[in-house]
C-alpha cells in the first residue's frame, strides 16, 4: 500500500482539508499515476455538500485527472513510466454486460464505479478521486493525453469535454446543421468549441449580454438572449439540435419551439431540483424530443482526446492551489470562473 496525500470533505458542512489514505499496490493490470492537475467540476461541489443526497464520507473529490504514469503493472504493454495519462469519471465497470461490451461503460448494467463517492468492486474500499497526489487505476480506464495539449488545460476534457462531445457527436452536429448551446459555463464553452470544430453553425443562448464577445471568441457564430422574446422568436423552427448545459432549473418550453421538425434538445446540466413541466404540445407539434446524456465510454473518451489533439482543443482554465478549493467552490457556485478551475497538485506539498 502507498499513503496518498489529499484534500477531503469529512461531512456535508465541513470545509475540505488535508487527508491521508491508502492507495492499493499496483497489480499486473494497473497503472499508478502521479497526479499533476485535477479539474474542478460542479459535481464535485454537489457531492461534497451532499446536494444529491448520496454522498459517502470521507470524500476526496476529483474526476478530471491528468498526470504521469509512475508505475506500470507487468501486464500493461502500451503505457510506459513517464507517459502523460488521464483518468475521467470512471475507474471500473462489470465489463461483461451488453452496455460494457458495446463500449458504454457509463451505462454499465452491473453498476459502473465512479472515480470517487463509490466503493470499488470489493464493496469495502472507498474510491477516492483526484484531489490527491497519486491514484492507481486499471489500464482499461486509463486514457492517453496527446502530447501537444497543455496538460493543465486538458484536465477538464475528462468530464466537461466528454460530456459535451458525446451528445454533439451522437445527434449529428456537423456541416449543414444549426446547433444551439444553452449556457456558457464550464460545459457550455466546451460545447461551443466542439460544435464549431464539427463544422456546425453555432449559436449560444445566454441570459448575460456581457458574455456575447466571449461566446464569439470561443467559436459561436451568433448569440441569442434567451430572456428576450423578440430575439428568441426570430429563431423559431431553425435549430437541428440544442445542447442544454445549464445546471439550474429553467423552462425548457422556451427552447422547444426553436427546434425544427424532429429536432432534439439534450440535457447535460444536472440541477438540484426539477425543471418546470413541459407542455406536451411543444413536443407533439413537430415530433420533437427531449433527451439526456451522461459522459461517454472509455473508447469514446479516448476518441475525444485524440480529436482535441488534432484540433488543438482544450478548456479555458484558471489555475488554483488546493488550499484555495473552498474559495473556488464559492466562486463556481456564482458562475464566477472562465471557465474551469484546475488544481495544480504540486500545491499539496506546500
């Protein structure tokens, strides 16, 4: 066993603070990673504060992990010590169900194992995340990071990246398609970058006029004020696909009339309470759909990273030290970050 240094939440109201725990020894199919950077996801805040009523303590959050392979098991042939690698939202799954066999480990019927706030397959070991100096993960859940990407700015790709890449690809964002991105935060800004790289006509929906210039800088072709009825009305029936990244309750009925026939709005933001009810006629007239999407499987996440390497796509980040995590949580709750906090894990040694 190796003693890992970390920051953890001890309960729903305590500030995160220094914490030590044991990481398992490296097995034949494992990779030990010295963590360099860990992105801060809004779900880290939800889980640390038990907003979703399923938190397990003590909790070391973090599932946007980038680092160097420091130990490699004897059965691992395609990763070497020193390689730049990553871990996202999953560290294991049953590997035998139809979902896993189809490459959708995130939907594992046997129960996928998240990187933190879960128990490993033995049912006893509490999985702990990336706000730590090392992690040991099965090779099948370790990803390779293209060498041309900034490792710190690549960290949020492991959640914010795949969360937006997967639905945009699945619903066919590309040339000749008009795609809307609702919200310009950690998820939304990645959605803009991917939709533009896929070749779609991209519009951002926002309630903040101050975000217009940044939306255009990130790749949007136009910006729509979602609280302006006249602005919204000019886009009726024009969108093939809308990706909704907002993690607060809001009225989906405002967006459904903007979809073309057979258009889809897909939710990836997870609010802590339900959206207002949807009027059935907004779906029936036009055969429109509301869908949801989680992250992506391991193969698709690697595909996303390779796509980012080819197109030089990373997240816009603000680097912090681990000692500043509580201040970062408070700012993140107010959407006061452009667009993702990333922890420099060297700060653990301070």
